[in-house]
């Protein structure tokens, strides 16, 4: 469906304010997919004990139950790129909302373990696709000077979704009883509410101007840029055309070729460390970790809320800093605080320490991710990849990310029960490796237009232009 947009310039005072409001609203709506991504990721942490009991699951089967959604994320991430290029970003967002809604209802009403696995898998497909399309859409509608902040809205909503899942789990347990065997159905079913809100609002946002240019719909793309309040819509529309000209004419939008190798390897590096920082081991098994440290069911769920609040607070710090200090600096500082937090967690498990030490260690891991990797990953992936292959390249990076996430989600309960210290020690070593590789290889991207980044990374032919738009 094509929307008709007026191409007349808005009034400079009221128009610029309303344009900025539309840009922010569109970013928030797209980021509802990320909120559901976060909710679906964390809600499982409150259900693991009940699922273990109801379906007689051992550690291996429980790990597989958690990872069933993650297997779906791998499929969703890998499959999202082509539909986003064929149909547009907005229709795919609408489709994801439908999948989230079906998954929520299906998990709540699951009649056996296999049905639960299927609907968790379906939700995972939506999560994986959302991890590609939501930040990509926001990246493509934002101007260079606001891009870091607006794409961080996507990460903020992931964090809000995680916090809402923790809080929802706690309130459900409080309402129906922490030991009620049916509480997990309510925990899963709550996700239907934000899914419905996402479905309704995704239909009202404009299409990505860069996708419109790629489809030769130049008047529409210029109109969208005007509506979003970009400083020079004509110039930006022309630069997007130039960046895509060589790709559109021939078959050079294939991802796996020499000129795209450097940006692809860079985003894959960031994606790999996004999982090897240990965040999802903590997010998926927060309540289990606290139970392993001696907390009862209700206390474990309450402590999970504390971790979720830490995640939210430090995400806001990352959003405030990302366009000021830059992406690379946040990753480097985050690597250091990650190492400290993982070493403390490893020591706590090795010495069987309990109480505040475990809480501080988990808050350190989650907080380190929130202001560094969490704030940066979706921004960098979509900034570094060229316009012509952003969808397919982001799909590959996210597929790699979710593959590692599935491995962590499946293996953590088995390995942690044998040696929690070994798991967190491994994550600490990975963050040392991240510090070294990011310091040596990753360029800073803040404040640079997507087309200029494409030229600097050598993935677009033609003369270099030094200006920053």
C-alpha cells in the first residue's frame, strides 16, 4: 500500500515541531517491536520453575524449552531481510505484531509441552525479525545528528520490555500465588496487550525514505523526509539516490562480495560480543540464579525487578552519552566494567557467597550491557552496513547473534549447575577480547551520515566527500 504524502514544506515553527514529533512518534511505534522483543526475552525467567514442575523437565529439557524461542529468533532474523526489502519496512512491522499476538495467546493456552514449544518458537521468529527491522527502520528515518539517540529508543524499549516482564511476573505471582502451578499461563498471556497496541499503531507510521528511494518512489521519499523535519530533504534525497545508484542498476546488492566484506565483518564482531558478554544468561535465568544463591521464589522474582530497574537506569545513561562520547568509547568502558562484574560473579559462585554480593554482580553485568553493548549494538549494525545491503547484512549479523544466544540459553543451566564460576569466568575473558578488538578495528560513527560512512568504509565507489550532514 502506498501512502500519499504532501511534498510542500512545513511551516518553520509549528511545522518543525510537528515534524520532530512525528519522527519521535514513528521511532517509538517501531520500537514497540523492540519492547515485545524484550518482554518475550525476559518473561520466561519467571516461568522456569513452574514449567520444570508441570512438564517434568530436567536441566537439559528446560534449557531446550527456553531455547525454543531462540531457535525461532535465528529463523526470524535470517528471514527478515528479504521481506523488508521486497514489501517495505512498515508492512513487516505489522506482520510481526500479528505473530507476537498469536504467540502470546498460544503460550498462555498451550495444551501440552509441544504446543508451548511451537508458540514460543513463533514468538521467537517475531523477536528475531524485530531485532532486524525495528532498529533498521529507525536508522533509516533519523538524521545523522539524532540517529544515535533515536535508535537507542529501540534499545530503551527492549529494556522497558524486560523490566515490564519482570514486574508482570512478580505481580502475577503475587496475585495468583508464587507457588500456583498455573501462574506461567498468565505470565505469557500478558504479552497480548502490548502486541495489540503494536498492531494498531504500526499501520499509521510512514514508510522508510531509503526504502522508497530504492524502489524509485522519489516523490514519496522526499515527502517523508519533509514530514520528518530533515534539514535539507532535497539534498538528502539526492545523496541517497547516489549511494544506491550503482547497486540498483545491477546485481551488486549481493551481500557476500569483496566491497561489503569490511562492514559485514565489523557488524558481525559487534554482534558476537553482544552475546558473549553474558547478558542473556542473566536475563533468561535471573530468578534461577538468585534461587541458586539461596533466595525463595518470591524473593527471586523481586530481585529480578531490581535487576530490571538497573537495566533501565543504565540504558538511559547510555542514551544520554551515545551521541556525545560516541559508540566506540561506550564499548571500551563497558568492557572494563563487564570484566569486573563477571569476576565478582565467578568469585561469588566459587565461594558460595549469598545475599548482596550476588545482587551486585548481576546488577553489574546487566548495567554494563545496558550503557555499552545494549545502547550501541543496534546503532552500529545499522550505521556501518551500506544502504543497499542493510536489510540482508543486518539479518546475517542478527542470525549470528541469536545463534549464540540460543547456545547460551540452552547450555547455561547445565554448565552453571556444574560450575557457575567457570561460566562467568569465560564471559570475563570474552570482554577482555572485546576491548582489544574494538580498540583496534572499530571506527567511530557518531555524527556521520549513513552515505558518508558508506564512502569511508570503501563500500561505495566515487569521490569521497568530507562533509557531515
